[in-house]
């Protein structure tokens, strides 16, 4: 392993690991865990995701007779995440501006492993520790969805997959994914436009009637992609809309989803030409369920104590994004999402401050110390 946390983090982000291509970084992490004394296994979740390796699970037995504590992060990155060239500029680490950095979520991985490394090197007594590094998080939380939770002995854990060090995300919304195929009728746009029914026109009219963006303080909705048409001289016969809705409230999520679908159906119903009737096919899927952890839960109180111990302010609150924690909480494994210092993620402007990388590892180490005392 590298001599400093910064060097170790940089070594991880130099390894390409876009979703479904995590094998090289996973094998490196597994070897590092073994060097620190962990028992390491891979599952076969990749057989369901189409990736080239499964979830990585490791266990450090410890020398204090307690149940383990779990730390989780994901190994995949978003696109463009190949050929990352990290640079240290002033107080932070960035890419060269042509790719993401990959601190989402390799900052979490580096901080977890480095904290354990420092505990081991100092011969500190500690409770058993479990680590889980998942695959295909960025494309649908698939690694977490296909992980067998019976392997986990911990009662609770932390997913290092958020921004500010010392911030615990204690709740997150449910999300529905929606895909609609709008069927029109093609015709020559110059010679016979009156004999066509434009799927793009139907889609545009329907979208103009939808309430999108921030619906209320619990609910959002977004049309993410629109695909359709083949040429300007052809009335387009098909459009595919992909959308999502999120809410902390189950009934509101259902209503927003139903409203989007019904507006499309009602709009298409208006477009009839002879014996042709425009139509809409719908595919709606719940991606993950909401969760809430109370502020007085031992998991959150431990995070608060560790944060204060390292001299940082603690805060908690619900978030608007989904993560592996949604899946694990739904399956019965209590997991809060905590910050690892990543900023401007999913963009080529992504960065992490050097001090935040260091504080993230300090935080993990302090959580382990405090948990081991109790």
C-alpha cells in the first residue's frame, strides 16, 4: 500500500472502474484488505448485473467481544470515468477536466481502508469490522440489490457516499423510474404531413402540462431523456421518454407517477387520424424505497460522538438522493449515509479537499474506537 492516504486515494482513482467494469479496482482493494488481515470474499452479483466482478465483502475479526460494525462504499464510477488524470491543485485533488475525478465513491473506500490500516499499525484493540464494497451502484444500486444480507453480522452500518464530513443523511426518498413509448404515425414531412401523427408533438404537448422539478418539500419529478425521430423529412412515429419521480411520502410518489402517465394517455387519445389512434406504452418500476433513521438512534448518536471527538460540527437530516443505504434499510439492515468529502460529483469539475480526505479517515477511525468502547 502507499505511504500516505492521498497517494492511496490517487492510486485507486487511476484505475478505470465505470459501472460493470470494477474488476481491476476490486482485485486491488481485496489484496489491500488481505494485507491488513481481513477475510475477503466476492459474491456472484455480477452474473445478474452483467458486470465483470461481484460485490467485495471483508471481515476483520478484532479482539473485543462485540458484534461487528459495517462500513460500505461503492466501487463503480459514472461516465466519463476512464483514463482519469488526478491533479493536486492548492488545497484539493481534481481531474484534468476531461473526466470525473472518481471521489464518488473512492474517497469512501480510501478513508475506510486507511482508517483500519492506522488502527492495525498502532495495535489498537477494536471490535470486529465488516466492509462491503459494492458494484453497479451508479446505474441502479444493483450490487446492493443482489447482495445476500445473511453474510452481514453487524446490526448497523455507514455508507460513505455523501459530501460533508460530519453530516449524516438519516432519510432518503423512494424513487420510481418511468419509461413511456409514444406511438404516432410516420409520413413524409414535406409531401404529406397531414397523413402523419407526430409522436414528438404528442410528447411535447404532454410535457407542457406536467408539473416537473420540485413538487413540494418531499417530492420531485424529472423528464430525463427524450429519444425519437429519424430525419427532419419524416413525421416521427415513435418517441421514448425516460423519467423519474422521488418522494419521502408513498402516496405522493404514486400520485406524481400516475399524473405523468395519465397526462400522456390523455394527450395521445386526442390524436386520431382515420383508423389510426396514437397510443402510449408504459413501464414503471420502483427503484428503491424510502427510509428514515431517528436522530436518537444509537447509529446516529455514535456518528455524532465521533464527529465531535475529531473537532468537527455534526448535523443530520434527510436527503433527496438514493444510495445503497436505501436498499439495505429496506432489507432490514440499518445504514446511515455519511459524508466522505466529495464535491461536484458526476461532473468534470468534481474535487475533494485534502483536509476532507484526511478528516474522513479520522472519522471512520473514531467511529470504530467509540463503538469498541461501548
